[in-house]
């Protein structure tokens, strides 16, 4: 698996990995595809300007988000779901070869 990089395209196969600092956000580490039909990236959030989002200091920067359609429905760390698709932060995505 490798990091997303700048040339990520719709349909790219990805794995959602756990955050190293906690058991989330998707404990089962689902696989899926970057969903076509949504902007790539879906959006860019500036975590440096979003103190209400609780993250470690090393994540206080801009981060891309992508819409991922899961291969199989997945629950998030709150056991909500199952979700068929979700907006995922770039730091949690790895490209599947």
C-alpha cells in the first residue's frame, strides 16, 4: 500500500486505515474505491483553523478529504452504520496495488 499522492483519480482502490493515535475512525479498516461523480478531492479542510475538531497537533494543517464507496458496508468507531460510502480524510487512505 502507498500514500495517495497528488494524482489520485476516481475509481482508485483504497484501504481506510486506523489512526495511529486512537482506534478510529473506521476500526475494521474497510476497502473501497474513490467514488466517481464527486469532486476529487471532495474538499480541503484547514485543521489549523478548526479548533473544534479534536486532532493531534501534527494534524493541524490542510487535509484533503475523499468520498469512498466501501466494498462492503462498514461501521465507524461509534458503531454507527453500516455505511456504504463516507467522506474520509486523506491521512486514513492508502492506495491498494
